[in-house]
């Protein structure tokens, strides 16, 4: 199959992960069956398994770079992608090529059809990633959970190190006991005997993770911490304390929250090696660590910044970054699109949309996207000056046209919106794109 044909076949499968958060009836049996017919590739390499409400994509990216700086050949499986489906599977930090991805999906297709497995979209992609890593003989795989953890397709992996960034309000109805329930779901990736690197600081949730049976647990603020987190040109300047001490480390990512992600990533790599890392290798890994769709600058004059923040905590972190990292803008224009499961009024508030010059609502390019006109209605009811532009690329172009060279255009609310903005502002990716 060509990649286009492979993606057409892939897109014919249901993405069951859309139901995550309502875990009744979910099971790993189908994914275990798929892994078995693929030869259980996840057993061919050690892995670091990552979950969390926010920051897991950034943490996975930084862990992969830290491994590369140690001379390891690392594979990374990430989701969702921003611009191209190829981004989900990387070897040595480079997304797999079209031909490789087409071959991987063809292999999985033959396996599921021969075994009669009714696999989902995400299960197929997970199987392709695991097969890729085994075929490439990676030294280690960095595997990011799709949603929650316990019943996520990636949980056929037994991570030597399990990483939990945080527990926040996403994929939950917010009912009584939701934090403990979400923590229990995420604790499902912690296998007996693994090392747990726990970024969540709520003491009430530690017992939930401890019940999973890790051999040891490294706690934020006790075993690792970002001790200094200063604004720098192009990113942050950090001091990090973990098993080792790392000072004056430049991180090429915007936002104070990325300092916490960097400390977590460093602790995870130390746990994998059971030793501190050489400071120069850490500096090498964190310099040049820019990541698509994470407070990414697409253009200047006016400054256009895209970010995939899509839940209350993520929106709050993005707002802090706007206030600190991008404080010099004369005016701020916002382009926001969201999914059906979000509370737009709350997200508007967390982003600080009420204080922007103009909010341009748009429709996230997904069946679950809230129509731009509906978002605009809710924004106007909240007293926010607003216009609706259906297409995300057109919405960004409209906001940019209204902005002066000294202004900021901030695009967010969903990685789908961030991805559409990136495609519009940069050369289209060579590979076909799929959601």
C-alpha cells in the first residue's frame, strides 16, 4: 500500500479512545491479541511509559532527547500529532518516513485481517509503533499514553520507568472523587517493580499510586525539582536538582511549566540509568528542544504563537506564559477552537480571553469540534468582543490581518486548531495527514 492507501484503510477504523474517561467495559484484550500476532514486539526493548493530564508530550520529547544525548538509539511514540501522522512514531528524534509508515501499517493490516481482530485506530497505530521499534532494534522506547492509562492501548508495554506528570481535570465528569478516580486510571501504567517518577504533588493521591507496587517512587519537590526557572531569550534558564545537580541549563521551550517538565524528564532518565547524567549532555539535549504546537512561534511582526492547550490547567499555564514570555506585545488577539467535551466559558476565563483585543472563534477540524458560531455566542454572553470564522487557517489570517507588527496573535484551544494553523503558516508536510 502507498501511505495514502494505508491511511485510508486506517481511517476506516473507529477511534475507541474517544470514550476514555468512561472506563466501564474497556479492556486490553484486543490490544494484547494484536501485539501477540505481531510477535509481542514490546518485549524486545526496555521502555519509559508516560501518562498525565498535561505535559506528557513535552516530557516524552525531552526524555527522548536526553536518551539521544547519552548515545542511545531511542524510539518515541506520541499522540496526538500536530501536522502529520508521521510525527507519532519517531526514531532518534526523526519522524518515520512515508514509505516506512506505509510498510508498518501494511504489516499490521495483514496481521489483523489474518487473525480477525477488530482493532481500533489507536490500537493499529500503537501496534505499528511497537513493531517499528522492535524492527529498528531501539535501545529504549519512550511511549506516551493516549488517554488516562489503565485501559490505553499502550499499556501492553511494561515500562521499566513509569512517569506521571500530573492529575488534572480532563476526561472526567468532575463528579465527587474525580481526582482519585483519574489517578487510579493513570496508576494503571505502573507495573510491580517499576520505578515511578511522580510529578503530581497532591499528598492525598500518593497512596493511589503506591498501591500499584512500584519498587521505588521519586517525588517532585522531594527527589527532583526545578529550583530556578528564569525567562531567557528563546526559552527558559533552569537549575534542576535530582540525583545530580544541573545549573544554568538553557531550555528552548517557552512557558514556566516547561521547567517542571524538564525536571521530570531528567529524573526519569536518571531512574532509567540509576545514575546522574553528565551535565553537558543535559545542556545538549535541552538546547534545540523546540516542539511543534507548544507555545511555538510561527511568525513575527505580528508575533503568531500556537499552543495545544485544551483543558483548564493547560489554558491557565498558557496564560501565565503569555503574561511572562510574551509580555512585550502591544495587543493580544486570540484564535480559539475547542472540542465538545470542553466547558468553553471556563476555558475562555483560564486563557484570559476577556482581556484580549479580539477573540476570533473557529471550528476545530474534528467531528467533535464546537462550531465557531456557537463558541462566539458563548463568548459574547461572557462579555468578550468576538468574531466567528469557521476555518482555522482563515481565522488566523483574519486575526493576523487586524494585528499590527507589535501585536500578538495567540492560537490555541486544541491541538487540531494548532495543527491547522501550522499547516497554513508553514510548508505543508510531505506526508498525508490523518486524524
